[in-house]
């Protein structure tokens, strides 16, 4: 029998976290089989959880590790079609399934920062044209303020990222982040785009 521990949070803090999640489009809430409070824009694919111990919202993929068993080394990597909505993100042998292109980008960006603290700070300094991929202030992501409302999403507490990227742009950002984090593309990190 699994041991259960109780963790408490003030109601006002929970309301604050739920309101922040709702502001980001995470409008469906449920308790999953592991007893976690999970939220998402799609009721069938929640992507964040409320961490009662630390009183923060975390990506669901970090809360349940690993999401999928590591792929065997002999398994060939292949490109998935954008239509099927599944992207495999492999980080040092642990594979996670993302259900959207921007979810795959978010998983990668969080992994880079977890591997080498400060990677997001370095990525924030890069602005090739009219947008950044990450910023501490969501208004700094885009030159066009109208894009902020539709395409800025919270990556993690204190960080925002832009989600209006093509496959090619997503690949470029992930390659750059991989390099800045000191990881080797297609060895330490890979993604099926």
C-alpha cells in the first residue's frame, strides 16, 4: 500500500494559482489518478499541476517522471507528422510525448534551464527579427503588442515564451538552447518535429 502524505495550502494561495493558470488558458481542472490537481486548455490533455508543497504551478511533465519509458538506443528516430499531434522529446534517454509543437518547445526550454541554470537568461538576449523565444516579461517577447495576448504563454514561474513558431523556427530555437545548455543535439537532446 502506498504511503500518503497530506500537504496543505491556504485557500487564497490556491485561488491565486488557479487564477494565474486560467489567465493563461488553462481552464479545465481535475484530480488525476495520482491524486494531483492538474489543469489544461484541453480537459483530456492537462499540462500543468499545482505543487502544494512548494505552492507553485509546475509543468505536468516535470511532476510525473518519466512520462514514457526511455526509447531503446536501437530505435530509429523518425519525423512525426504535424497532423498526429505527437512529438517525441528525448532528454538524455528519457522520452516525453508532447501533444503540440509549442508543448515540445516548452519541454525543451525547461530541460535546458534545468540542465544549466542561466540558459534562459542567455536565450532572452537573442532577438533575430521581431520576437524573442523567452522573456521574463511577456511584453518583451514581441515587438507587436497584439501578439502578446494570443501567443505568450508562461513557461515556468518568472518566464514566458512565444508559441507562434513554425517547425523550422522551433527547431532553430531548440538547437540554440541545446548549445547554450551544453548539450549535444541528437545525442543528449532530440525532438521529432
